[in-house]
C-alpha cells in the first residue's frame, strides 16, 4: 500500500492519503511511522511496517517546487504587464 503523509494531528496521529483513490484517508498512530517521517513523505506499507520512499519523496518535492516556481514566474509576468498597462494609460 502506498500513501502520502497529509498531516500530523496534536494527539500523535498521522493522517495519510492513500494512493488508491484521491481523498481516501487513513489515520494511524504517529508511532507506527518512521521517527523521521515528515508531512509530504511518500510511504509504503509492507509486512506491517511503514517505510519512507526517499527517492520518490524527493522527486515529488522537486516537482512541486518547479510547479510553484513556474506559477511565481507567470504571476510576475502578469504583474509586469499590468504595470506596463497602467503606465501607458497615464501617458
């Protein structure tokens, strides 16, 4: 079974999103997870143990960072275009 850590809750619980269907959530004790598990980590459950998929987690984070940065660049371009329009109206 594959899951992503969605969040940790105050009562030592971890909420996992299962990969089989978006929105399918599972709540487990934080103590069942590796001690270094973080929000966003990709996990696999096998033989009663959760393990972190380090390479997949790193790739997922890189993909998210690239998407976020592309949105920032797009937003900056729109802001520049808006400022150019504002200057041309003043002339």
